[in-house]
């Protein structure tokens, strides 16, 4: 509660999992934020747009790590380590 107005809510479809904190954004009231979040949570607790963004970020991070490791191997060729 902030100045007698509800500013966020806890949303949980399963009593076993931790709840999801939902807050409204620009020109969105708390009820619309709740409904939008429920519609975006299909199979998983995390809303689908967030899941996809996380998945893309993870794959990019993994590709970067692989390229960095490959660069180290290539850069190390020809150096004496003894």
C-alpha cells in the first residue's frame, strides 16, 4: 500500500511455488497487470515474454563464452609453456 493505493500483488497458481510479484506500469492499473500476467503465464510461473528473453540472453552468453574460449586456444598456439 502506498498512499492508500495497492501498488503490487503476489500471484501464485501453485501453492508449492514462490509467488510472482506483479506491479502495474505506465497507464496500466493493478487489475490489468494481473490479467496480463496470468495470460502470459501458460505452462510456467514466469511470463512467456520474460522466459523467451532470458532464453535468448542465455544462448547469447553461451555463444560468447565459447567464442572467447576458442580465441584463447587460438591465441595460445605457438607459445612456449615450459
